[in-house]
């Protein structure tokens, strides 16, 4: 039964990674959340992919309304345990397709996750739960043991007690 649950969970995580790669195709640069296109070019770029998977686009808007939407975003920082660049991809990838998340970045050295999101569309608790679901603990959410144990060896950090 554990193997079946683990296989299902890995399949779901694989779909999240595939969605993150779709967002990369839309947004320029290594940071998939930093779409450098502006106005109509941004709308055209993100129209090619599913708008919900475009990490920076949200709604295809190039007017002052997008500025107002940015002003209503909530920025939170919290600790997420992990070790390396592979961890970074999985942690950030866990939030890449979440509606309402405009920016998600995890710093390998400080272990700090910074998320900019629409608090009306998604709750911080849900974001932390999604990160835990791919194998990474935070101060308030613990990843399932089966998922943590399936992480690559370099990604198996020293888990906090709890």
C-alpha cells in the first residue's frame, strides 16, 4: 500500500514539474517568475500557454489594473528545509501552478522561501502544505515520511524534530 501511495504522489509531483516547465517556456530568463516582456508582448507570450501556468502573467492585463493587482499582493517569508539546487527546483515548482501565486523563490543558503501571492485566492497554509507534499518541511508543516524518504540522497536534509 505504501508503494502505491508513493507512486501516486510521485506521479502528481511529476505533473507539477511538467507545469513548471510550461511556465518557463512563457517567461524569459532562468527565473521563471520574472517574465521580462511588457504590455502586449507579455499578453501575446502568455496567450501561447495556459494563462494559469504562466508564473508572472496571472491575468492577461497590460494596463494600470495590473499595477493595482500587484499592490494587493501579500509577501511572506518562511523557512523551508532543503540542501541544493534540485531542492530549489522542487520547492519552487510546488507553487508554480498555484492560482494566485505571482512569485516564489527559495534561497539555498538561508533556507528562506519568499512568496508573493493574492491572499484572497490562496492561503499561506495551503502553500506550505503543497511544499510539504513534495517532501520539504517548514516550521509548521512536515512532509510525509514516505515522500521525504523518496527524495534524492543529496536532498535529504536533517529533519527538524516534531
